[in-house]
C-alpha cells in the first residue's frame, strides 16, 4: 500500500479519541498499598498518534472536554507538549454528578506479580462524541489528512460514538484518506450490544485500508476464526495466525495491510515480543524476541504508531513492522504508556539490539 508523503496535506494523521488520566503507583507497587502516584494524560488513540508527533509529523486529535475542568486543562497541556493539535467540543459538566474524564488506575506489576488495571469510566465525557460537532468536510476535504486512525475502544463507547466513528470513516473514504482500524475489543463494552456493534465494526473494517487486531479481536469483533488467545511458544503458532489473517483478507478485501502483535509473558518484566504483518500479499514476520519490560501498558499502541509512521514515510513494508516492533518495545521501557522517541535512530537501535551508550 503506497501512501505518498504530501506536504500539501495539513495533517499526516488524525485520531478520534476520549482522553482521560492514568494514575500509577510509584516504584511498581500495588495500588491498594501505595500513597504516592504519578498521573498522566492517556488514551489508546493518542498513544498511537504520539509516535508520529514526536518524530515531527503533523497530528490532530478529535475529542471532547469537560468545560472548566482542571483535568481537561491538564490533558490539553499534555497534548500540546506532545506537539499534537486538538479539535474538541467543550461539554458542560452538569454539576458534581455530571460528566468527567475517565480514570485509569493501573498497577504495573513486578516480577511474578502481574499488572492489575481498574477502569473508572462513569460519566465519561468521551461518550458524547458526535459527528455534528466536527466539520469533516473541512478536515478531510480542505485541510487534507493522509491517515485517520480509528479504534474499537471509541467505536464501542456508546451508540453516539459508534455512529461518530462510522461517519468519520465514510468521510475519509470519500476524500481518499487512508483508514487504519485497530479493533481493540473490550468485552464489557460489547455486553448486550453484540449485534449493533458487529454491524458497525464490519462496515468500518469493510472500507479500511489497514486492519490491526489480536486473535481475540478478529474473532469477537468480526467473527473470523483464529488461534486460541495467549499461551506459550508463540513462534509455533505463527502459521495459525497467518491462517486467521488470510480469513480476514477474504472477508475484507478492501484492506491491504493486516497486522497483529505476538506476546508471551515470561514474567511481568520479561516478555517475548513479536509481530506479523501482511502487506499487498507479502508476509513480514518478527519472530518473538525477549524484551525487558518496565511497564507493559501501551506496547501494542506503540507498535501500531510505529507501523503507521513507516507507512506515512513511504518506507518498504518490511521496515513498517520492524519499526513498529521496536517502537512497541520502546514504550515498555517508559513510565508513560506512549512512545516519546528522541529520533528515528533511537528506534532502529532498539531493533538492532544495540543498547550501548551514545555520547
């Protein structure tokens, strides 16, 4: 899939998202026995966009904020620091029991103790995202966007956000913008809404150019048979992953890039990390390699962000998956759940296994 890097397009990437904050204990301790926490702005979709924004490409977030909220101000300032433009609807809080930004309360785990994540999304303002609050004709028709990245997390937040993502995909398709769709299945979001969401996800996948998901995502969102989730000896399961992707190709022939990550957890701080990508009928496989993990959250988003950056830069497909793998590995060494690459050389050094000091 060729994407010409065009300077006459205002944005290389646009991501619709629901922003919130992540609270993590200091020192890798469990939440319930910690008194000191780090707070950061977060969302899976802005995590993906941060790879390109830190490496100098113009990126925009479409979101909603609680008007007058100090958390909203914290998020705005954080996104500005990541060099990300923001277009957002300001929503009145509606009193103490009204809207707010989601809280993600995360224990990163350590050694033999696995991570535990608690999502507190009651009253989430992102559930109000509505297509009427954004001028899609201006965005895609006048400004120009090379890739719009959509996530199943946003599409499944509410009936309104499902329509929102679907209309964005339709507008992008109309104006020739490439569509990237990370399925990101969450069982709690889908409960009781399976038929409704399957229809929305199938239409978005049907007009997407890039489809990303793990074995559960493709099975539960799109009904495509695949290998059993998790387990050991991932390298031996690569052929079954290829079979799953081939089934997805047959069902959704518009897409030309299909990707999934491979992860085997040896311990909280030691993972086997790999990836599979099919691009224009060619296979590109990164056999699982050992990586050291400080915090695993965001590694998958880093992979997608790195892969999309390679596509935007017009590299050969083999480099897309390599750069994505290495960017995902970078994220797991950071306390933030998004990549903050210093430059491309830093990512390629990770790919090459070169951790020597640079002076």
